[in-house]
C-alpha cells in the first residue's frame, strides 16, 4: 500500500458508542494530522503529531482522543459523540517535523462518520 | 487567528474555458499559500503552492497569483477539461504546519 490509508471509510455510531478511526502512512513522514471536514465549511485542524509527540490540540472536545503509537500510525478514539460531530474526518501526513519549514500535506480519503 | 475567505462557492464553466477562484486572507504575516484539489471520494491533493516572495507561479494549465499588498491570491485554470471538475481549497499559513483553509469552490466543467 502507498500513501495515507484510513479505515473505516464509513462509520455509523450511536451517541453512547465507543469507536476508533485508524490512519496509516506509508511515506516515511514525520508529522501526522487529524482534520474535520464539514459541508461548505473550511477544513478544521484538530490535532497535530510531530515525531510522535502531540504539538497541537485545537480546542477539540475531550470526546475526541488522539493516539500516535509510532510515526506511521494515528488513531482517533471516539466516545459519547453528538450528532453535530457527523463529518468527514481526514488524516494527513507531512515529510518534515513541525518547526522545520512549510509542510506539504498528503491526505487520506477520509472516514465518513455519522452519529445517530 | 488567520481568516481565509474563498469565492465563488460554486463555479460552472464550459469545457475549454478558463476558471478563476479568488481568496483573501487576514494575517499579513502569512507567507505560504497552497491550493488543494479534492475529487469525489478522495482526500484533498496539493496542486500548486506559492510563497510570499513570488508574485506568480505556473504549472502547465494552472497558475496562482499573489498580491500581498491587497492580501489576496487567485487560482487560474486554463483550457478546462472534465477532469478538472472537483472541489478546490485555498489555504494560508504564517508558520510551517497550521494551514487555514477556505470553505472550498465546487468547479463543474460542462462538456
């Protein structure tokens, strides 16, 4: 596999469920990101990991919990979500670690989340 | 923080015609301006970017122009083709990872 792979592609969950989104990058990149994409709105940066260390938590509610066990994998753990959390969640990676210059993002195809 | 506004939100063009998308930004410290293209069912993909020390950049049928004084930048697509149909996002950044995106422009190329 090449690029950035996200699973599952589609997820439907109730407000009391606990689920996780997974992202894997096969590019040898040093930084990984979670973005939220809602219809007709700008992409919202949620979390940034650089060399497996979280460097950004963009005022995201605690019902979203990221995990980066190594530089190739990124998870987003979900619990007690609200219907307004329904969106496309995009994972991205970039070559350089944060602080070393402008980074070109490589995005995955996203995980479409529906909260009932 | 940075605020990026993008216009128009939708754009329909005849195949072979040109398409222009405009973005404005608020933070005068912004120095990096990428454009991403998102096709249906896929994630956004970088198509061209420009830095603040350059006024224009071209790559085959696409070009980006930057006016730092007016704080706006534009994407130009010439000789549009059906495969140019997608959602296009502009973005701006004053540091190396925190991109502020516009809301996107849905471009439809009519055959």
